[in-house]
C-alpha cells in the first residue's frame, strides 16, 4: 500500500506528467471546459423553469420528482444512446451532463422559491408591484441561497461525471481512468480519480466563497428542508 501511494505521488508530481497534449494540465483544462459549459447550459435551462414553477406554484410535482429522476438517470446509457444517434462527437457527453445537472438546479430553485414567506409576497403585491417585480426584486433575492446551493451541487456532480468524455474517446481527466483500466495501470487510475476529486472540491470551495461574498451582509434566514 505504501509503495502504491509513493508511486501515485511520483505520478502526480512528475514534471513530464504535466506537460504535452496528454499531460495533466491539458486534461484538466479539457475537464473544466466540459464541466463548466455543461453546468452553464443546464443553469440557463433549469433556472427559468424553477423560477416559473416556484412563482406560479404550477408544476410543483414535476420539480419535486425531477430530483429522483436525476439520481436514477443512467448517464453512460444516455451517452451511448446519443452517441448512436449523433455519431462520434462531444454531443453525447454534453447532453448527458446537462441532463444530469438540470434536475438538481430545478429542484433547489423551486425549494428556494417555495421557502419565501407568502406574507412577503402579499406585501409586495399590496404595494402595487407587478409580477415580474415581485419575482426579481423580492422572491429571487430571498431564494438565492438555495439556488446557489443547487448550482454547487450540480457543478460537483458534473465534474465527477465528466469522466465519461473518455468513454467516447475524448479527453478530460477521465482519460487517465479509462486508459489506466485498459492498461491495468492502477497508479494512473488512482491519479485520475484523485485529480477529479480535487477539481470537484476546488470548484465547490470557489462557489462557496462566491456565495459567502454575495450574502455576507445579509441577515440569516431559515432554509427549506
């Protein structure tokens, strides 16, 4: 075990391992590209849906059950299905990652909107605010902490799952995992897994820092359970 850890440390710290088209730096940037683009596309789709459901109260059943759907989604199966339909491209990977992230963002956005005190909404309407003013000036700011939590969860899940890009012969940190398995190179497999975990933790901490900056002057409020 000690020898394995020593070999892993040498693999991670070797200068040659970080350079070149197959180096860690290149694979890391590829993984970031896949993950961030998929998360942004998912957010662009899911946030309006979650806000609409939360504001109108219609479709709550859909929002609640999307969370279970996201956990049950067979990502590799979806990649294979889209791959067969579209051919060799990044489309299967992006479609799968976006589909994975959408339920988390929709569910947390809806939960944040549902947690807004109805009396606050009524007071805003009583002051003559239009529906879009209530949504963007009252409901959205109050729901933002849970929305940010949903974005963080989605981002971490996407980073962990973006290894599937290597499944259809593309790059990212998953290349080390799949190539290592094919070559029976345990050090390479562990190295890829460690890098994915570190990247997921780093992005989560970065988003947590953004969340703290956004709400550092806001008084604490109760969160939905």
